[in-house]
């Protein structure tokens, strides 16, 4: 009971602080030990983060365990050099995103009965998140597409596991997701240099979704384990989010009459509701772990089935000719990341770790946009763990080398508005994770 009471308190703290975390789109930062090993943890899964990486691994734990952790993300502002379809559309321009700080929490409670082979627990973590922001909302060269975006998710994942025999364990769970999304952009009148802004738009809403997960862990030999983990897709619907239209222009004539932007809204401010549907992907991982004396080597193939993210529909409750619905094509591709990790147990209390990840981008060049100018990444990790009695502390550092990405996709979107960019993006990030676990 003590573990469940503490977990409920931590859940409240997590939801209170949820506005401060988001990074990338899929987040695999479910535990610092796994991070130090390149997240090649599907066949290892021997701490409470097994709930995230492979629930079947819970049968390897002993007694009751509580683990809480936090990953700090420093996302250095990406830089773009090229042309965009607003302001001087033929001039080479540059813009740097804001450098942002994010915090990705995780927490787990588990209980394993060695005599029955039965285990259960609950995990709370952030599997998806996105954060980008441009420095000047009023003059950004991307302001007609995006000036700020935040997607924050938290999943509560009750889990059970069972040791079928000395070779095979299975685990499964139910996932409830809470999501919060914020989006800011400007509407512009394409003529002019710079193009005049017609209004500022801010959308802010929440939603939830359900999913499931399961995993298998096979002890093929005394030295070799094979693991598999699957997580279902989520359909996160942001229902009746607040849409605030501000700074509506009343000086630029849009048609004879004259007609101004403020004519369509009946003034210089307007409020309505909007609904967005985000199709988050299923994931699957297949891993192998080999232990020889004090050395453990892990390798994972980790699939993310991004084909579900084919579009991003946004429905405005009250439309007008300059506030249409949107359904931007995304057409992302399924990808498979390769994760490699190693752990060397220097002494019984002290372990040193290292990892590497090849993480290909799912974003095709023809739909890449400034809300997530993604590129293939090479991730490098180091970590360490130390045990003192019932306490375990794990830490890890990760550097993300985001490869330069050049695209040429200036076009008209589904509403005939200019979109895209022709040029090159650069960027990188680094992360530090820390977990503290207690066994009782």
C-alpha cells in the first residue's frame, strides 16, 4: 500500500508539471539505465522501466520497487537557410529556432512474487512530445505556417506479467493517454514585402485516448535472452479546443468594398472552438541480450509505424473565407531504428554503460515543414549505475547529432495558401537522465 500511495502523489506532481515537457515527437526516454545502453533494452528489461520497454521483464524483478526519474533535454535551436513563400520569396533568408529546455518524467511501481511467477505494476511516462518555437511571432519567415507548437502527452500504464516456465515470460498492459496541444501561427496577405499579417491564431486544447501493449521474454540459454515489445497506436482527439484570434487587421483591403480581415470577424478579436485529430503510431521492438561474465551486449530493432500519421486535420467550429479548416498532408513513413548497448559491471554495486542509435527520419521531403524539420539522427550515449543497499541510482548522457536536411518543397497547401521551404536545416540536442529506485 505504501507504494501505491506514493505513486498517486507522484502522479499529481507529474500532471501539475506536464506543461514543461516535450521534445521531438516519439520519446523513448523511459529510463536512465536504458538510455545509457542506447535504449537497447527489450531483451534486458531488468528494472521497473520494463513496464515501458518490455512488460514481460517484470518477472525478473524481486519484491516491490518504486522508481522515479527525470530526463533534461536541451534542444539547441535549429537553423534554416533558404527561401520561404512569404516576404521576399526569392531572397536567401535565415532563421534560428529558440533553444528550448524540456523535462521528461517517468515513474514506476512494481511487485513481483517469485514463488508464483506473477508480477504487476503501473508506469507513468511520456511516449510522445513535440516542441518548437520561433523567435519573433510577428516577423518570422515561417509565421504563416507555425510560430509555436507544443504537444505534451502522459500515459498511465497498468501492467501484469507472468512467468510461464523457466524459459518464457509474458506481459501485457492497458494504456490511458492524456494529451495537451498548443499551436500558434499567423495569417498573412501574400502580397507585399514584408507580407502584412492579417491575424494571430492560438489553439489550445486537451484530449485522451486508449491503447494496449504486450511483451515476451525468452531465455534461450543461460547467456542469451530474446525480447519482443509491442505498443498499439493512439488516436488522440483534441476536442473543442480554445481558438483565440487576435490583432485582426483593419487596414489592408482584401477585396472591393473595401473588405478587411476584421470585416469577416466583426472586430479585431474573435473566439471560437477547434478540434484536431492526431494519429499516433504503433511501435514494436525485437531485441537480443548476451551476457558473458561481467559484460552484457544488447541489440534492438525498433519499428515506429508512422504511416498512421498521414494528415493532421483541424476543424474550426466557425469558418469564414480567411479562417478555413485545415487537413495538411503528412504521409510519414514507417522506420526502423537500430539500437546497440553495452553494460560492464565493474563491481557488484557499480555498472558502466554505453550505447549508439541509428534513428532514421520518417518525414518525407515533400511534406517536411517548420513545425518539425526532422532529419536522420545518430545518438551517442554513456551511463552508469550504482547500488547502495535497497537503493539504486542510474544516470545517463545522450548527444543527438541531427544530420543536415535539405528540402525543396515550396507549394500551395490544401487551401491554396503558400507553404513549405526551399533550403537547409541544421540542429542538435543533448539530454541528461537520472533515475532513483528503491526496493522493499
